[in-house]
C-alpha cells in the first residue's frame, strides 16, 4: 500500500512536472522568426483551416497566441538579464525589422536661382577660414558678424570720391546701400521659396523708375485700382478707359431668346441717351446756313449793282462793268436792295 | 449667336445714326412684330423673333446667315455696314445723293462719286455725313459719306470727289461669296 502510494506520489509529481514543462515548451513544425529588439515573432506554420473554421475559433486563436507569446518570452529569457530593484530586466538587442516610415521622405530642395547659375557656370563653393588677420587691430578676427575684421561700418572717416557730390553724406549713402542690398536679398529669398513651391511669386509691384514704359504705367494703374479695401470692386472707370484684360472675369451675355420687350426697352433707352448727346445747335449746319445767307446776299448785291444808279460809293470803280451788263434788270435789283 | 452687349449696341447705333438718325427707333420698335439684332461670328443680323427661333436649330458652325446682315464688327471693335443693310437704310435715310445716269455705273463698280456725276443732293448735308446714294430714278444704289458739304459742292470743280464710296449694290456680284 505504501509502495503504491509512493508510486502514485511519484507519478503525480512527474505529471505535475510535465504539466509545468508543457506550459513553457511549445512544439512547432517550423521555428518562428524572432525580432526580439522590436518584440516581434513571426509564425510561418500552416494553420489548420478545419480548426480555424470550427466552433472553437476563439479558443484556437487564444491558444495560438499564447503559444507564440510563450516562445517569444522564452527567447527573451535567453538574453542577458539583470535585476534592477526587485525586477528582472532583459536588455533587448537592436531591432532587425525595418519598418516603413510614416511620411514620404523629403525631396531635395530645388536649387535656387544662384545655384542654378553656379552649376551652369561651374562655380564651386570655396571654404573660407573663419578668422582673418586684421591689420589695423593687429589680431585675428572673424570674417563676418560682430567685431569683424575690416569693419567698414566702424570707420570714422570716409574719403569723398572725386566724382561724388561733395555735399553728399557718404555714411548715410553706405547704410542706405546696405539696406537696399539686404532688401534685395530678402526679395530673392522669397522668390526662391515661391519658385520652389511653384506658386506664382507676387509681382515686385512697382519699383520706382526714372522712366516708366506704357505697360508699366498700365500696371501701375491696375495695381492702384485694386489697392482698395474692396479690391477695386467699386472703383469707377474713366469715360474712355478700356476694361483691363486678363482680369479673370468671364464675359457674360444675355440669353439668346430672352425677354424681347426688355431688350427693346434697353435699346430705346440707349437711343434716347445717344439722341440727347447730340448737340441741338449743329455748328456745321449753322455755318452752312450762314454761308447760304451770305451767298444769297452776294447774289442780290450783284443784281443790285447791275442796275444800281443810286449807289454813289462804288460807282466809279465798277462803272465799266455796270455799263456792259443788263440794263433791264436795274430797277428790280435796286428795289430788292432797298428792303 | 448671341444678343449684342451694351457696348456693341452703342457702337452699332452710332454708326447707323449717321445714316438714318433717330429713325433707328423705327427698326427697334416695329408695329408688325418683334425684331432684334443678334451677333453671329462677328456679324450683326437683324431678324424677327420667329426666324431667330427657327435658327436656334442649327449649330454655330453650320449657320451661315440669318435674317439680314447689317454689318460686322472688326477686330478693333469698329462697326462696318454691309450693303445688305441698304434695304433698311434707304427708306429711312435722312441725307440722300442722286447720281446722274452716266455716273451710275462708275459708282456701282466701287468708285467715289465725282462732282460731275452728282445729280442732286439733300440740302444742309454736312461734310462727312453718311448718305444713301440713289439713281435719278430713285433706286437706292448704295451708301457713302459726303466728302463735301452741300454748299461746298456747288463750288468745287467737276472732277473732285463729293461722295466717298462705302458700299454699293454691285457688291452683291463682286463679293458674292463673302457677303452674308
């Protein structure tokens, strides 16, 4: 009985041992691929589709996950471990799986205008030393920036060039030139950015110029016109001014067969306006009338002269003619003249 | 085909008013029906609404002409009257010029009217006034522009131009293929 009990005990202990072992050893047909660094295990074994499809789908999945996790943890236990504050810690190796990046890699910045030009001309960047010898200060100084060598802003005297105006302030001229260079550089920088992003770079606007061309003037006008709070929406046009071209507005027409009566009304209104614009006193017409009047008078005077006996003033001068021509008309002509 | 814009209407009316003055009103506002101006391929056509509705059945490139062509807009947006408009200009013309039978043919061949060919002219015609040219038998032959005012016409020598030729009915034969 005792032997039996011992055997039983042994068997029981053995069973427990096996049970314990089974919980940590997993048998797989194919070994898993481990990437312990990223805590990753890949199971390449076939899955019995019958098991998967069966009633115990959930149980199957759970068991599979447990087994694989066990294998991964076994793998971790193989690593070097240490004890840190009551916790056992393993040092993970570098992950070997390459994960795809979230965002697309950055494209190289498109070359600036200068870089394009330099490439075309084969100009290469030269590395310059940071420090240069300053002869006046007798020490090595930075090439640029604060306390730089040969700092021309710190000069207390500037020679006036022979060609320059003697009253001109050379100091302010120098600072102005510097400011302009800085502004130009900034503008070029913005233009390069605009070109890189393929946005239309905003027009330089209107740089002051000695002589503006016709196009530049037109541009100036259009810029001035749209430079209102309402972007030129309520800006009136001059009488004979043409609409700006390429303003992005599409022409709109009345419908082909629309309201005929309103169309007619509009045209009649227009005619009324055109009619009122015509001057009431037509100068040419008036002059013509005047000329005709004069013609008539002249003709009448001619007739009058032919027979005019009573006219003393011109008598002597025209005597010969008068004598030659119609005598019969004399009386009538004179009569006309009188009234 | 589309209605004329306001600017186009104005330009056309200004040209028409040189020939028929305020009588354009009679073309716009007609008692015998609704008539309208429509632009098609830069040409202005005058037609009744019935014809217009019929014409809508044709695509733009197939439509050659509708109603009466009054003229065309040049590329610089100026309006040129065509001889086809004569039927509407002649009855309402304010200033007329009659040419002598001998000068009729010369005018119909596209020449200016000389003083020698001038039969009659409306009184008070100003210089550069649009005029309709008639034969002595009162048949409208075309239109032109007075080169001289009526007063001046009396004095000039016979070989000087009194009416500039603009269009004549001879164009119906000469420009048959382009006149629509």
